[in-house]
C-alpha cells in the first residue's frame, strides 16, 4: 500500500461522520453548485471514452520514474479516494475494470479549474478525464489531469474502502455497494455472465432450442417446494409463481420440439441464507431419445467450456484446492463409491435382501428407520462416508 493511500486511510478514520450528515452536506453542495456555478452534473452531454485505464497501464507500464508520455488519455471513471495537498491533489480513480492514480495540479489546470475541482469534487464523483500518463518519483503510474468534466455527483458516502465491506447483510442487500468496496465481486458477476453465454453456446451447438415458459401457473407443480401465491384479477383465480420449469419443458418435448432448454427465474417461498434465495436462476434442458450417457457427456462439455470461458483453463483454485474439470471425469455408482470410501469396503451391490443392507448400515453406524428401504440406506451411507471425499468432478 502506497504512502499516499495510508495517509488517506488515516484521514478517513479521523474524519468519520454519520452517513446522513454526509448526505445532507452533499445535497447542500449540489444545490450551491447549481446556484453559484450554473452547473448541473446530471444534465451533461455525452462524454466519449476513447481509452480505458487498462490501455494506459499496459501501454505505459515501461515508463521510468519521472518519465512522461506524449499521448493524451481520454477516459471516465469514479474518484474512490481523494488526497489534497495545497496546490496538488491525488485521487485513486477507477473504471469498470481497473484503477489508476490521478494528479490534479494548480499549474496544469489553471486557477479557475483548480478552484472548481477543490471546491466541488468529492470522493465518489464520476469524472470525465483528459490526462497524460507519467510515473511519479515514487514509481507510481499516474495520469496528470489536463482537463476534467464532472459527470455525476455522489450524494452518498463511499463504502469503507480499504478494509472492505464486511457486513454480509449489507453486502447481499446492497450489491452495488459490495461491488464498489470489493472489486473482485464485479469479476464474479462478469464470470457469471460468461458462464450463461457458454451454456447457450454449447446447447445451441447441440441443436437445443432455447425457449421461454410461463412464470405464473394454475398449479404448483414441478418440484416439492412451497410456492408464492398471487391472484389474477381478470380471471379471478389464484396462481402460483413457478418453482421449476420442468412441466412446460416436458410438454414442449411432447409437442415434437425434440431438444429444449430454459435459463430463467424460479421462486420458492422457503428459507433464505447466503447460499439460498427465494428467487433464483436455474437452467433445465430436455431432449427426446436421450439417456443418462447423453446427459453425462453434455454436462462434461458444458462445465469444461464454462471453466475455459471464466478462467481460460480447466484448472482453478477453490478453497486452496486445485480443481480440474477436464473431461472425461471418473465415474462411480453410489454403491461403488460407498465400497471405495468405507473403512470396511462395504458392498451394497452384493446385498440380496433388505436385512443385508441393514447389516451394512449397522456396521457403519448409519442411522435409519424401520421403514427405510434399500435406496435410503445406501444414500445414508453415502452421505456419511463418501461426500467429503468427492472433491474433483
């Protein structure tokens, strides 16, 4: 972390004030900006972004300390942190993908524009920038601002930047604040989009037709879940928000479409936590004349292609473990997996009666009821002994 950032962080901590007070002051500043300068940042004309920050950083990364480029960079972004030092000010500036330091100088901007900057610009504001890249004496690549345009005024304070937004409740309820404070979240959303694009690309290549089916239905069908209920005023009937796309997609296959899929929202009026939401997006695909081998092969192709789209490789780290989704994947039945991972290598496939299966469950200390059949006994043993070992696909 640079010395400028450390100083800015310390300054932020010393000057903390309630959010509503900052909001009140910012609104007052906006009114005075309109009255005194005749300037409304929300009614500005189009600003052309000719270069992004990644372009400037890549092209001028080789600049030596105190060396200047000749090209002017015209870009736009947001002031994340502002550090004022008399007739010079530095800002941490971000666009959608990158960040860079800006340098505002009285001698470069002139008295009038520097006074405007000093009086009206705050952290969080969106600016259009024309600047020249150079490397500071301390070695930081910087844009020396020759001119700027206030494109949008931030009325709310920025999330606490350098320690990151940690409150999970705020992060999930205010995704925009999460993306500002934690740039890696933006990358997660970009990867999510790439994954959906890849789903479509692979399935389209298989000749699978993307469709849209009704979200409101007269029956709550497709899965064992509690639905959201609403009322259709014109028909005067209660309707249910779909909990799965299954029923309509199967009807389309019956209707001779052959292969169909849908990516869309589903709704389940049940519990909610950081991994489950009552409103979520799911994909379902169906094809005529296919079997489990077709589903397995298709799944391998989709996951491998999604990894390539998101990471550029089939290998990636998850919780300090390297995962490799390169197809083909090892295949095991549940019974084979239980035989492999139980200490005594119990073989459910060898069971001839339910008592044989119960004897295995007893030896493994797996809980079951007198009404549980072979499948539940196998599933219980699988849960207790196998799942923790299934790390690779």
